[in-house]
């Protein structure tokens, strides 16, 4: 009798200091989707990552027997499709989904500007840093963080950002992405959160949860041969 072959594991490529890789890992854990982690850097492992993602970006999800999925938003939608609407981390169409998308937009705006600030530091020598550009990025990032602080203040009596009063609702992608993206901005820029007390408190509470601690790595600055996360 021939032995039954074991299917290859699903691979998640990228370091957990990437906010995009991290939100995928946390989401997979919450949705009970096992994966094997490849802790590859967009710096030193750039060429190896490009074997799966031509852009050399992370995260990359390689399902067992399937094609590689790139871009974290695409991967998260794929995961929600796998588990169905009852367990999906994005709310169904309607008011709650619109609110979740609004939060995601501000969080994404903040982390994109943080990445641009870090990119200037990584790819240019200090004497060539463009101060007006960096200041513009900081202004945009802080504008997004300010809006997220308002969202968190309005939800101060709720365990999660989307849903009813405390004790109701559940964690959604809005909560996961908020914590991952704001933590990155705080650590990588670094941007203090003192001006955003409600946001700071909520992110700290989320980061204390076991699943967030499990998929955390302190910010590691890649060398200039690398590419960005997404």
C-alpha cells in the first residue's frame, strides 16, 4: 500500500515587525487557519521573496497546492471567504461594514505615511532627507491618528470598535488593523501617542492580548536592498 501523502502547509512569508504581515498572522490565528511561517526580511531575503512575489513585498500567503497571494487586503478577503460570513472578520454589507472600512482607511493612511518616513530614512543618506516632504508625511500621519483617537473615544464604553455596548460584539478586522498599524507608526517612526489618549489606551489593551503578543516582533530596519510591505 502506498503511504498517503501529507499536503504541504500553508506558508506565510514575512517578518512580524511588518504591520501587514502581522495583521494577516493574527487574523489567521483567530480564524483557526494554521500556517508555517517564513521569517524572511524584505532586505536580506529580497530575492528569495521575489520567487513568490515579483514585487518583493510581504506578506505573501502560499496556500497548500495554490497560487501565491500577495497584498494583505487580498489575503484577508481570501481568509474571510474561507470561513464564511458568520466568522468573517469584516462585517457584512451595511452600516457596520462602512464604519469598519472608515477605520481601516484612517489606519492605512497613518501606516502608509509612517512607511514613507521610514523609507526616506532607509533609502537616502541623512544629508539628502527632504525636510518638507517628511513634515508633510508627519502632518498626514498625525491627522489620521487624530481621527482614530476620536473613533476610540467614541467607543470607550465598548470592548470592540464595531458593535454594541461592552460585552456585545466581537473583534473585527478594524480592531486588528488599528493595533498593528498604530503600533508600527509608534515604534518605527517613532511617533509618540501621548496626543491620542483614547487611541493609546485601546492599542495598549489590544497589544496585551495573547494573540497580539504571539505575533509581535520589534521594529527591525531593513537595509536599502529591500522593498516595502503591503
